[in-house]
C-alpha cells in the first residue's frame, strides 16, 4: 500500500530456496486499490491493471472523462503493456480493445442508461456518434431482462449481478461480431 487508496505490485524472486524482493522500480504498477492484479486471460501469468491515458476526445478537466486501462505483464526485468482496454471495477468486467480500436475508438458513459458506449472517434466526443459496442455491467435481473428484450446479449451473471453487451448492426469496418467481442471480455 502506497497511500490510503493506492497500491503497488511487489515482485518476489526465488533463487536457491531464497526469496528476495525485487529492487527494480515498480512505481508504474501503482494504481487504485480496487484494481486487483489477476490472470485475466487464463495464461498462467498475473496481469497488473493500471490507469492508462484518456480515451480520445477527453481532457483531464472533463468530469465525465473515461480512462483506458493498461494491463501490464512482468517480463522479468521490467513490466510492459500486454493489453489496453476498459476495466469496470464494480461489474468485475475487463474489456480488451481490439487492436484496430486502440486509437480510433472512444468510450462514453451514458449516465441515463448506466452503460458504456464505444464509438468511432471523429475529432471530438460530440462528433463521435457511430456506436460499435454497448456494455452494461452491474445490472439486476429485471434490468437484464429488459436489455435482453432490446437485443442485448447476456455475457455473465455472478451472484445476481448481470453483464450484457449489444453490438449494433452496421457497415462500419470497426464493428466486430458479438462472439469476437465476447472473446475480448474477461471476468
């Protein structure tokens, strides 16, 4: 723990039955305490989620700004970027952006529907109106039923909390099929 709400990953090395704390600089792993390190993709290695840059179109002073999450991997000598995406802490959902989305898509929180909308970025948030994906996480059973009747796909339920996605029909070349998107979401 670095501060009252900030944590940092520490790396231990075992050699000749001795455990040693790594002496390398680990400040890049500092993050909010809610960002738990976990093996999000099941490959046997722990990924460290940290706050990344803002999605395109936002500035630090925007009260509704949405930040990317970067999942770091330990390369032995240093940490490097493994994935970039969005991490919904309250819903326990991690969405890894398709590689073609990294610099051409923004994310907007719809406070009315309480869902995240990923849109093709067109110079500003106001001009970005080509939705590619909707993510609704942390929904109740009744809310999930309503969304399913509107065409959403349920992708997870845990302890009565539902996560759903909606991929609009579009000719946009950035649109991905629902099954492809589901493969980029981890819980």
